[in-house]
C-alpha cells in the first residue's frame, strides 16, 4: 500500500540533473550554460574544461551528473547524448552592508543561482 510513484518530469529519452545554491549571479551562470546548449556531451565537457569562467567547473559537475543519471538510471547510450536544455534560475540573495562616509551604509548583494541540465538521447543520422 505504499505511496504512488512520482511521474517522470522529463521524457523517456531524457535525463536531468540540477544544482542549487551556486554562489554566483544567474547572469554570469547563464553565460556559461549558453555556451553548451545543443552540443554533444563530449564537446560540452571539453568546452567547460577549458572555459576561463570560475563557475564552469561547477556546471561541468552538473553535466557529468546528468550523464551518469542517463546511463545508470535510464539506460541511455552516453555516446549519443546531446545537451537538450540548460537553464538557470535565481536563488536566495544574501544581503550585507558596508560602512560608508557620513554614517551611511552601502548595500552588498551576494546572489546565489541554480542550474538545470537536461540531456537527450538522439539517433545518429549518417
């Protein structure tokens, strides 16, 4: 009599991975995810490996997790995976302040973001 199984949030030929609480702004994170959308996963991993952005290492970990989910949980062929979707969302913002002249305070916002990567298995057309 257990609980009903949750329906899959993605299609049968897709796998997903998500990372929350990344310590960067969503705008900066979106620059990295833009560069891998639509790519084959091997090429996307290489792109992230040699990217000069600090957050690219964390995005690479999420992509590797999505690939592992596809292989282990959904029995998809990792050689035919493509980054179907890679999108960014806002998360919390830590608010700090810094003392300024004449008794005033300067606001400092420390934003967090989250990234979701969906990989899809596509048939090779030769």
